[in-house]
């Protein structure tokens, strides 16, 4: 099995080999890129486990940033500032989200997702988790908006899910149909925000 570093190097080399510049017209400053199909065909394929079936979310009002903020205030005395680029979201079904967490964990081995300091660390795990969740919702036909799932920066005042106390850390927080849930994406551990031991040391939430 390739190491994470070797896999990234292999992918980068394959991409460079697969892309070859076409001839450029004398009066054009734009270089066209033509894929080398033969080189692409020679790359190894990775088979991923099937994702969980999407659970339809009943029609109704969208979940707003104001509602997310209210949920934070109900769960912690020190809610973090929320940075967002859209104001309305879809809350995922809680049971679907549990299945999604299990599926995301199953990707670690085939995708060689291993923790590496400054290479594939906690914030990259968290952002990958958020992106995959939204991608599955979109591919399942959910067109009303992004899921109410984001990542947060927290000071680990107390140990949680195998991550030792002390220092900054990144986790996932999602507002599901069962309320705010904190996820440690590296291990799949979950806990309601109201019970999360570091809920009062969250410093930022990116939605």
C-alpha cells in the first residue's frame, strides 16, 4: 500500500503526465490544455464504498444562521462567532447523518486518509467531511441549499475522542433534526454540543 505522501506524489505525477499543452496560436496568449487519455487510462482506480441512501427532508422553512446561533446559545454560555457565505441551510436527517459518519470513516483506508502534521491534519479532515456531505446531498437531488454542517476551531481544554487536552483543534459541528452535534472526523466520535466538554472554548465556526 502506498503511503499518503507516496500516493500524493503518484497522483501529482499522473496528473502532470495526463495533461499535455496543445500548440498555441501566434496571436493568442492562452495555452490550451488537452488531456492525454492514454495516460489517464493507465492510472489505478480506487473503488469506494457505496454512500448511505439519502433521507428526504420534508418541505418547510429553511434553517437560518439566526436559528443556528440560537441553538449555540442554548448549548453553551460562550457561543463562537459564525462565519458564513449563505444565510439559509437544510438540516440533515439525524439518522442519515449517523450513517454518513460511518461511511466517511470507511473512506479513510481506500483514500489513504491518514493524519499527518501540516499535511492532512485536523482542519483538512473537517473540511473534507463538510465537502463530502454537501456533495452527497447535491448528488441525491437536494436542491434547496447546502447542509447545515460546518467546521469549528476549538481550544482543547479537555480531552475528547482521543485528542489530548491543550492546543488548538478542528472539529465538525452539524445542526441536524436532533439538534447540534459535534463530530471528531478523524475517529467518527460524536456528542451533542450541550455535552461536548470543550463547548465553552470554541473560538470560530465556519458554515
